[in-house]
């Protein structure tokens, strides 16, 4: 027999229900009638904060407990109250990066402590952020190394509806785990429903695999060009201009034209929003002095930085003509938006001219080729993104250090590389007439995706998959399991360094 628990997603406590193999005493709230029940509702289980909390072992000794089940509070780091942050700081005191973890992680740690040396089984409904992005590396590496927990089953991401009026569904997973392993592990899917049984381990990404977790890397796993973040202005908006503001500036001060460049953030890139900026790197001071409006904007940048509470920002007030962080490539580059909708089959990517200033919400790969574009805009890479990428709400939050630098690239033959390059160019060619006609990347990568573009992407997907193995992949889970195995092989210190060469055909 099983057990269950309930919690308000915005709340701070969860009720623990425990199933006892033998009929023993019931610990219950005053006034609650548990007569005849073999499932005992325990006290509200608070976190172990110094001023408020109950040690689970004082509520029910572990040797009298069989299961711990529940759906603890779904509270992301940004939305935690001061009291919740205090609780989390106490429970996760051993974790230096605890500040980025969701509140639900506290229950995983407390449960792991409680079940040590026992056969107790646990399962929690949780936000899917604990099985993707940077939280995996923080939480699960700690649970594996400190408490030796084993994942018994995983129910992969599905929407969890809230009955409260106006509350949107959240995306959740269910993770079953314990101190002891089980012979058969299971992975469940909801759309369509399926259950995969395996004697092998289940990774914290809820695919068949080892306990390997993906952490941030400073360089790519393979021999591919480096991906970097764009330029961060930290200017209070005074460097940035709309088309109208640019026109007004140049009407008054036409000599300022060399100081103005096209500026593009992630949202601008996807939605074809036109903005401009003052770009004064290596600008002639004599020219700047001839532009009163430009000088006024520079002074406002200086004042904005001086008024900042961050001393590091104040320090940049001494260089008010420059963006705070400058990383502009000196060649054409492949641009990847930091945030993209989860509803897209592919993250929109495109090549931009070196004169387009990319903001820090765009990432870029300089000197990228058709081959690099083809791999990154394939279903293989997207399967990796959906598993490893962090999320902003439910949207993909692409990271060079977490996603790109850890991605295991194939080792294609010359013919396979050429097939990928050709298919990648066909994708770009299929987009050209629509982009020339005024469509944005958001238009193209939506439910209105043109049939010719769909066909081109499908051909690219097949070409990329063949570079990994001859046998087609059935679904994303199979792709991810293959990629994780390849990641472990490449990243192993005993394995030879494998990589895709940086050579390739330039884009048309």
C-alpha cells in the first residue's frame, strides 16, 4: 500500500504521510480521526530551522516508516520569502551554491538524511527544474556523493494544473528514490503514456544513464569554436536608441553617423525589432566633442553608474563612453538567443555581420561555418538543450558554459560533414525569401513554419543523426541517452580527446 501528502505550492510546509508495514501508533494532529486507518498522517513537517522545525525522526522513527511521498512547495529562488531563504540556508548549509536551488530541494536533502541505511522509499512531485539546468549539478551531485541515494523511477515532465482560479499550470516531474537500489527502475512518459523498465541506473535527467551530472565548463568539450556572451551596456538605456531617436540624432548631428551601430538583443533578434546604439570603441575623441547630444548621453551613463549601489558598476563610471562588458567579435558570427520559447522545435539561430552589436542576451560563435550551424540547429542538439538547458519560466535559457561547452559533437566522415553543410545551407535558403519579405525568425519558427523550411530541417536532422550512428533514433529520450553515453566517453580522462574539426564551408 502507498501513501501521499499534500502542500500548497506557495506554502512553506508539507504533510508527511507514512505507511507502516506493521500496525503501530498514529501520530496525528489534535482532533483528527485516524481510527481504522493503516496510513498515518503525521505532523506538519517544517524545515529544520533553528527557531521552528521538527526533526522527522522525532515524529516517526525511520525503522517504523516505509514510504515518504508528497508534493512539497514549488517556490523558485526568486520568489522565496526571507523566512524560506533562512530555512534553506540552514538545511542546505553544506552547499555553497544553495541560493540558486528551488525550495523543493530541501525536502530531497531532509529525506536523504532520514532514510540513511534503511529501505525506505521516497517520491516527490517537484518542479522539473531539479532535473534540468544547473540545479542538477548542485542538488544531485550532493545527494549522490553525500547520501548515496539511488533513483528508482522518474516520471518525466508533464503539466501540473492548479485548481485555484488564475493559476497557470506548472511543469513538474515525479522522482522516486531511496538509499538502497532496486532491481527494476522505471521511466514514465505522459504524452503518450509509456513505461520503460531497465536494470540500469537512471540519471537525474530522468533518462537511462549513470549518476553523471553536467556542470559548467569554461571551454567546449570538443574542438569547436568558442561561444561567448555579447556586450553588456549597463548604461541606464542611454546608449540605446530606437529608430526615431537615431533619426533625430542624425538630423541634428549628421557627423555622429560613424558612432551609431545596429544593436541587437535576444528579443530583437528573434522578433526583428530594430534598435541602435552608440558604439564608441576606438572612436575619435575630437568627433565625439563635436556631437553635443552624444556628449549628453555619455554624461547620463556616467551619472547612472555613479548612482548604482554596486561598487563594481560605480567603478565603470570612469569610462562612460564604453559598454561595461565588451566582447564584440571582429568577424561575422553565428548568433544564438539566450531565451527562446519551449514551443519551438528549434531555437532560431542566424549569421550576423560583425557591425551588428550583440547584447549580453545574445551569444555568438565567431567564424562559425555551415557545419556548426547545422549541428546546433538539429534535433540532436535540441534534445540535449531540452534536457540540460536551464529554464526561464518554461522557456529555454541557453548557456554557453552549461549547454554548448558540454555538448558532445560527432566525428563525421568527409561525406557526412558535406551532407550536413549542404542540408544546413538548404535551411538558410528556405528562410531567405520569407525574411526578405518581412517575416521574423519568430514567424518562421512557430506553428506557421513554412512547409519548405520544415522539409529542410527534417533533411538536416537526418544528416546530423547519421553522423552519430547509422540507425535512426526513435525519440528524444533515445537521443539523450546516446548523447550522455558519448559525453561520458569523451569527458573521461582515459578516453582520447575526440572532436569535430573547425574547418567547414563558409556561409552563402
